[in-house]
C-alpha cells in the first residue's frame, strides 16, 4: 500500500549498481505515494516509479479518488492530474503512455530506467473491468503453440486445451495485448 517507492529507495542504497523499480496504483499514489516521490527527488535516488493509472480504486470496489474528478457521493470535484502532481514534486524524467500499446510502453520504461536519478512512467488506461470491449479476438492457423501469449501476457482468458492455444471469450476483455505479443501474428480480430 505505497511502501514500494520508499522500499526501492532503500534497496538502491544497499545495491547502488542495480536500478530498482517501484509500482503503485493511482489511488494508492494519492494517499501514500506522493511523499515517496518527494523523498526520491530530494535525495536524487536513482529509481524508476511506475504509476498504474486506471482512473479508479480497482482493488477495493472501483471507488473514485482525487484523480477521477468525482467524490464518493458522485458529486463533481476538481480532478488532480497525476502527471502534473509528479512534475510539481520535481521529477525531471516523466512520461505518460498507454500500457496496452506494448511497444510504446516498453520504450517508455526502457528510457526511464536508463535515466540517472528518479524517473516516473505513468501507465494511463481505463480499468478494463469498467471499459470492457466486445471480444472479437481469435487464434488462427498461424499459431505455432509457442505459448508466448500465455507466458508474457499472463491473461486468464488464454489457455491450452488439448495442446491448442484458445481464447475463452467470456474472460477476454479485448485489450489486444496478446495480439501485440504474438510473434506469428496468429491472434486477430475485426479491430486489428
């Protein structure tokens, strides 16, 4: 619940030759992450923080938080922008990217990790549980059963049945991450 940023700073002191990454959700960022960011800037700690901004407090029931522009009573409130908040804390290397655009996301993290000093990547995309897309994904005959989609995406909708890779449509949210990872181009659909 927010300790990852300060733990990464402590680990960096013990292992200065290793780049440490910390992950934090958007809601937790607001209630415990900001002091850790300030401390990292103040001490010029060489860490990378990944903020997972899905515009909700997903782990406890999708409640609003200061970044949503709504209160618990659903009234409109001033939205606190995470990017500008991090920038106000003094982070110089800061980028925002959609995590479902795999190539761009990897590039953003690679650049942030290479930066000497505190860096932040904000992965910004709506929670897929709230923004479900109709699934039109399927696996075609190009599939080599390499299982890269299973290993690297970790999606519960993809599995093997009798040695064949399958997508369980009732579990698929249509994010297309598996299609971006597939080296054979075997995952497709109408929107790809």
